[in-house]
C-alpha cells in the first residue's frame, strides 16, 4: 500500500480530465500582464553584456501572478466524481476491476476535499463500507454449518475485508491526511473498517459465540494430540486482537476451558502415574502451552495461562507429588527427575519451600536409620560420608546450591546425628583412627586429605565434641606409642583442622602428645650415649627405647606392677637414674601395657624374630627356663592380671602363629591348662608379628572413657556457673540456665545442671537468696 501511495502522491499534480483543466490551471496563474517588450527584456537577462559581448545593462525581475478570476469547475463535477469513487469502492468490494485509474481517483478525493466536501465524502464512504459488511453477516447465520467450515469462512471474510479496506484507504488517503487529522473524533479509514467489522460481525451474538467456540474446539483438539491448522487460529486470534475483543470475547472463555481441562487431567494423572512420569507430563504441557503462545495466542494471555496450568497441575497436587515421589527420587539418586521437580515446583508459590522441608524430613529419617541402629556402628561413619556426598551432588546439580536447601541440609544432619548422644562422636574418632593407622594403604595423601575434610564436615555436626576428643586422644596415644601412625603429615593435618575448628584449647593436649614424642627421641639418644659408658651390663644387651609421657597430656592408664626379668629390670633402673640426673624432682611410673618387644626365638626349623607386646614377651621369656608351664604358674611368675594373661596366651597358643601350644587343645584358655614351647613351629617368614587378640573395646573401658568425659563436663559446668555468678552477683535459676546453654559447647540436661548447682551451694561458692529460693547469690 505504501508504494501505491507514493505513486499517487508523485502524480497528484497531473491533469486527469479536460473538465478539470480550469481547476488545475488556477495554480499556473498569469505569468505577465502585458507581453509587450518581451524581446527587450530577454536581452537584459545578462546585465552589462549584449549578445555580442560588447556592453552591460541592468537586470529586471520576472514576476508571476495569479489569475484575476478564479476558475470554476463544471456544475456536475462533484456528482460525477463521487459516482466514479462509489463505483470504484463497489468494484473493490465485489472483487471486480476498477475502470478508473487510482491516480485519477485519488485526485478526485483531493479536489472534492479542497472544495469543502471532505466530510460528505467520508460519510458516503462509511455508508458503503457499513452496508457491505452488514450484508456479509448473513453467511454466518446458517444453522447447519460445520464449525471448521464456519471458521474458514470467517477467516476468508476477514482477510477480504482487510484487503478491501487497504485498497479503499489508498484511494481516500487524502482524507486521512487532512480531514481525519483535523477532526480528532473521526476514525481513520483503517480504524473505520475495523470498527465496522467489529460492530456488524463480531459483536453479533450468534457469530461471536460460534467463532469463539470454534477456536476453543480447535485448541482442545490440539491439546488432545490432533493435528490442526495453526495458521487459521493465528489469523482468527489476531483478528480478535485487532478488533479489541480478544480479552472479553475469547480470553475469558479460553482460560475457563483451560482450567477445567487441566483440573480434571491433574486429578486423574497424579493418581495413575508415578511421580517422575507425572512431572514429565507437566513439563510437556508447559512446553506445549509455550508453543501455543508463540504460534497463535496473544502475549497478554501468557501470565494467566501459565498460572492456571501451574496451579492445576502442580500447586493443587504439591503434597501428593512430594509425599509420593521425593523419597524414592532421593533414595535412587534420580538426578534429572529431581532437577525437573525443583524447576517445576519453583514455578508455584511455596513450592520450593515445601520441597526444602520434605527434603529435610527425608534426610532426618534416612540419617536416623544409619545412626540409631547399633548393628550399623561399624559402618556408621562410612555410610554417613557416602550419604553426605550423595546429598551434596543433589544439592549442587538439582537444587542449584540454594541457600535455604544448604541450611536445611546442615540442620537436618545436626538433628539426626545427635539423636544418639556420644556414639557418633566416638565412631567418628575410631574411623579417623582406622584411616590414620599404619597398614591403611587404601588412599594416597591427596585422597587422605580429602577424606579428612569430609570427616571434619561430620565433626561440625556433633554436639559432644569432648567425647570425640577423649576417644581420639586415646587412639592417637596408641598410634604414637606403638608406632602405628601411617603418616605424621596426615596426623598433623588432622590436628590443624581440629585446631581451626575448635580453637587451640581443644588441641592443646593433643599437641602436647606430639611434643612428648619429640622430646622422648632426644632423651633416648642421650640414654644410648650413657649406656656406652656402663660396663656391668653383662651379655644381655638390649636396645631399649623409652617414651616419657606427661600425665597432663595423655590418657589415664591403670598402674599394673608386672614382674620383669632381671636383665630388663636392670635397664629400667639405669634409665631411672639417668632421668633423675637430668630432671631432678620428677617421678617416673612405668606402663607395661603399652610396651612392645622384638624377641629372637630358636626353633628346630631355625631362628625367627618375633614382634610381640611386652605382655607376650614376658610370657615367652618364661620358657627359657622350662618347656612346660601351667597357667597358674605363669600368672605367678609375671604378675599379669588374670584377664590380660588369658588374652595374651590365647594369642600365642591359639592364633595363626602358635609358638606355644596348650594342653588340652581348644580355643579358650581355661584353669588348669598347661602351655608347652612349640619347638616344631614353622613359618616361611623370618620376621613374624604376633598380634594381641583384639577384643572389642570392653564395656568397662568404654564406660571409663565416657565417665572421664562426664567428669570433665562436670568441671566445665562448675567453672561456667562460678564464672557467670561472679560476674552477675545475683541471678535467677532460669537466667542462669540460659547463660549456661550459651557458654557450654556440649549438650547437658537441666537435672545435671541442678546437681552441679547444689554441689556448688554445698561447697559455699553460691547460695540461695533467703527471700527467694529461685534466686542465687554469689559468695565472694
């Protein structure tokens, strides 16, 4: 249409008819009033020079004037012009050729407008358009018409009407540019065409209902999987948008139909399908609706459409989706399905918040199974590490490390891991011991470092960190004293991690243990130099290494007085004198339970080197004097307590390396058993390590460790109460408990705190207020 307009504008000044000459010629005017002297004037166009170039004369101006008498058009000019224009419009409406050129028709409209007939021409054109459109309505009122045929006819009528209005506008464009612009209340020709079609066709009750129902029917067919003509829908819906009836006539009904469809579908499918399949279906539906918006729906429908789909397929069934499928997806590590669930639930209000809560419930429930079951104590820590790794991957890949989910995961771990007090802390300490102990060749240093980092994550969750310290210190002592530590670097790395997490006070004793071991190496070097200067050692040369430990740093061990062979007792005496000479005033207590020895044994098959504990060595050395010794005599000779000597003899007589045999045979050591040196012992190895029978940590030993922890806690509670009361002077019971909970780093019960308060009252650190028994007063 733009090209046509340009053509008309370029040629609008041309004369179209003899009848119009008088009108057009008024623009030319009268060039000169009097033509006399023209020749003279032409000679003066170049002032000062004649045609021979010999002289100069002054120039004169050319004056152009209008006609004195305004030309009048023919009397029937207006009538004939409108007839031609009307015929052209009718030809356009009936798809016939136009007999008059478009340029001429455009000029007629311009001429009529210049004559003050613009309003009349506009109204006559409006009448022609209204009449034609009104006649068009009849074809849509037939009762037996198929809906699809109806839709195609409507689309065809709309397309034809748009083409007709475009053609008419190209002819009557002058009206748009003059008359319409000068009168704000008058519609442009294009808007006039739209308004007319809307008024006579689409606002007709029957036509509108049939059109909207037809569109909804086609959309419903597509939603049920049928192939449809999307271009037809796009054209009809754009028609409604152009006519400004999209929202009122179509959108409301469309959204109601959508809500009804997806409400029914959601109710049905959420029961029939499993959660992953249902989520896939919801995702497909959302993608389909997105395509509909792209191809034919108006963008103004987007928010309401997605809101309805999300509400009916997700929000209404949120609880069912989560309760039915989340635990399974988490348990089976279904990454893609969990990612889809997170994205879909994020589209509805409180969807991700509910997902976060349900995830936390799953973590607590699943973690509780790992922690509470005593049968899983051996694998507890490994399972917790694997569980945490799995959840971390889900958190990163599926939940995009959402802060709320990260916090919920931490809180959930902290909740379930402390449901069984003390045991997780104990098992984490023992797990670390198993990984740091010599012989663990499962991982490189880099892998060990990563493992320790993961263990520290679990360590942060436990409340009873003092329980961890007690068991960790006991196991560290064994590793250091028996030389079973796999790597000093790994030991110190773990120590630095604990220090960074809990502060220097937490690791001061552990650091003291390492310092004792370093100091002991220096002491042993000096002791060996001293032994070289002693002459009366006889033939029994021993390479004795002594670890001197500070009682304040190391675990408490029971004092057992065993009977040492004379040559070993001699070395102990020498070391005592040596140590007293260097550190006067210090007292040494020998701990045989942690000692170990290398013995050289002679068998019929040859000599062997036996690596044994000190208790095992004391028992074996008794067989230098005789080959057969009863159990009771062995106990008397060594002074080892009954339980320990039975365990020691069981390792020597009933284990893999049976350097002695017992009579009668059996797996257990009973009263009256006689032990005989096994001269016929054979082994392919020269160095043979005979392990002590590794009984599980006895209940008494475990209980003793827990009691030590409990005792330490009592001291900490006492100190905290005195510290608070000294600062506050006067405090109620409730406020005192609040202050204590803020200061103490381990869980404690109100009854335990009450006992400590009573103890401090008895010892005159605090006293009850005489007027209020619920109030405490500090005693200076």
